[in-house]
């Protein structure tokens, strides 16, 4: 079997690391070009070390760290030349909307001219303004929707994967867990979202879901090449109350008890969507869109598990991160 070349942009970030790990665990022979702005950084070197450890059991798959930035056309051409697969991930929060769209379209043009037969897996999101006919706008969703449309116009082999809320954000992020006093003594963990209590949220274990993307590359000739497809990425779809109930199941005594043997309580709370919008209109619009299009996101779980049936659930993720969560 010929070794194939797959380019992973943002290889040291949360998404990229998961994709690299998934490829290293796969059955195909890969030359992984891990694109980073700083190959000498601690994160890049840790990724290189991981590849060396994993390759002991699969020596035909290797990883090379490649320095490139989205504004460096010469470096990008070199990176993309001869690629069989490309994972394109762009950070809106670093680039901003204008640059993300500009660079995303430029990458599409470069792929068309250097490796037109490559299968592109693009990390996108729902195109909010398009799906609501302009009634709602969410810049960090819409920029990715615009790039996805351009990729499909330019290239014949594109899979758009759509990440949902990272489970890892409960450890520190826009859905970070908080604690407060419990009515009967002790502390209570709070799952707070600006959504009604009966509306679910899709959750993704960002590292583990890299296996889904790696599987798309592994099966690209049989299932994905030569067509346009979309895959939602999620391990669970749960209401806040369901999350709280699962948390209590895991941490509510016995195996899940804290160091002093106390039961840890949890509850869900609906926060004010209008207050979120007042602080951050785009973030508020995202939640409003999720409320109005719950079923659009709910199907992500089935789409992901059709590719990787044992994708980590929220309960499994909680058990894996037990010690970290207990220290919050």
C-alpha cells in the first residue's frame, strides 16, 4: 500500500491534535504534514514525541512538523504539493472574520492548483445568516459557512465537519462549570446555559472526535472522494438537567465521591439570553440559533457514531476527567 500524504492545519490546536492522534492510530500508511507557526514550540515538540511513540507499532506512518502561515503563499504551496488529504482548520478568534474568509478562499485556490484530487476535510459550522435568511447573524459561524461554500465551488472532494460545544469547555471556557452552596450543605456544580430547560445541547469530546476525521481520510476512496458531504461532530445531545443528572451519577458517591467521601450535587440553570446578547451579541445569536434549530444539531450524534460507534459519551468523558473536575 502506497503511503499517502495528509496535511493537518492547526496541528497543535485542540482539533488538530485530535486529528493527528486519530491518524496515528489508523491502519493506513500516512506521511502527516503537521502545519504550525512554531515548530520549535513546546506543543509542537510534544506532538512530534507522540508521533514517535505511536509509530513504534506502525513505523510506516510518520509525522513532520512544517512551518507555514496562512499569509505565506510559497510555504503553503510547498506544504500542499502532492497532498492526498487536507484537514483545514482556521481560528476565527486569532484571525477575525475578514482574514479567515480571505485565507480560507486562498487555500481553496491553492489546493485546486497544487493538489486538485486531494480530499479536503474542512472544520466548519452552520451558516447561520444563510439558514435564517438574514434574520440572525453570527460572525464566527458565518465566516466558516462562507469558506465552506467557496471550497465546494472550487473543489469536487470536500467534507465539511461541524464541531459542537466542546466538553472540554466545562473545564474552562464559555460553558465553564461554577460552584455554589447546596441547600442541604456542601457544594453544588451548576450547568448554566441561556436556553430553555427542555432544549438539548450537542457536546463533543474534541480530542476523541479526531478519530471521526481520521476515519474519513482512511475511507476516502470508498465513501467520500469525489463528492460533497457534511458530518456533524458530537458524542451526546443533552439538556442541562440531563447533564446534571449524569454528573451526580458519576460523582454522587462511591467511585465518584470527592476526597472526603462527600456526595457532589449538580443542577441546571437557565440564564438570560438577553443578558448574553447585551454582553456579546454574536454569542447570543449563536444560542438563539441553537434554540430554534435544536434538531439540526441533535442529528450530529448519529452522524458521528455512524463513523465511530464508540465515540466518547458525556458520561465517559466525565469519568476520564474525574480528578480534574474534582479540583475545580
